[in-house]
């Protein structure tokens, strides 16, 4: 996000994330039915949803929101299922992947199953996410996840039939893995971001060095080879300060 008047632009990042919140938090049918008359109520609902999940204390949903925005903007994906929506449904706990998107037309789409770690420590984020990916692509786990996801696909979604077919229990995982991508988003408190106040040449050099080092650490962490993995690294000046601003903005939206 860069700097403004010597300060890292955390507020601008928060505002940008809030613009994506309704799409992230609402079900496909709710998003399709959003009108001028229903907009305020649905925005209020989206803001309230963040505080009703199991990850509330650790603010895991903020990482999932960042992941949602990153995949949407970088790869022009389409959300297939709002995991957050189902996480807050009564008696309907949802675990597993943090995002379920599709990329491409239904006939040759890719299924993007995301993982996010909203952490301060990048090394711990890498270790935890690699361990989690290995669990999530194990045959029994993935079959169970697909069974759950198939029951939550909105029949009006443009990729509904293709998703149902790809996640069918009769489909070989060898074939499925050819069309699965795992986007991984990791946040961390960055020495580079904290140590500068403008995006000058010194900052750019330090940023490239820091990102390159952490990418190399991730690549060397024993990643599974069955699927393609895309890494998003999000350096922050302070996760704690960003969480405080996100909390404040969400509470304001809840009062709309």
C-alpha cells in the first residue's frame, strides 16, 4: 500500500478490504439479490458475520479476506462458495480450506482452494501452512471436504455443474489434482515496511531482498508436489495495529 506523509497506509488497506467484504461474507444468492433496497442490511450482515466464527479471537477471517481479495484481483477468480457464510450458520461448522474459488470458463476451469495465515511471524506462518496443506490434500481428507462442499454449491452458480462433476467421489484425484491450485497467503510484521517511510530506491531494494528470502524459505519447506501452489506474501508494518483498524471499521459498518 506504500506510504503517505511518512506513514504506512494501513487505513487505505482497511478501506480497500471493506469494499470486498459483502462479496467475501455473503452467499452467492445473497450477492445476486443485492439491490439498492437491501444493500445497507446486507453490508451490516457482512460486517457482523466476522465476529460469529470460531477464528474470532485470532482474527483468522482477516487473513481469509486478504486471500479472497488477492486471488480475485490477481487471477480474476470467481468465488464458488463463501466459507465464511457457512462457518456462521448455526450447527453447521465448516473447516478445511479458507477459500474456494474458480478460475476460467466452466469447461476448463481450475479449482482454487486457498490457505491463509494472518500472522506476525513469517517463519511460523510458513511452518503451519505447509503442515496444513499436507493434511488437506490427503486422500481421505480431500474426499470428505469435497463431499461437504458439493452440498453447499448454489445451483444458480455459473460453475455449479462443473464443480459438482469435478468433486464427484468417482473422479480420480489424479485427474482432480491437474485442475486444483492452492493459493497461499501469509502476512507478517516486516522489518522493511517498519524501517522506511517512503517507497524510494532503498525501500525497493530492501523489499525485494526480504520478499525473496521469505519466498525461498517457503519453497524449501517441503511443499507437496501433487498440486500447484501460488504464494502471496503480505508484509505489514504491524499486524496488531492493522487488526485494531479493521475492528474499528467493522464495528462502524455494523451500526449502519
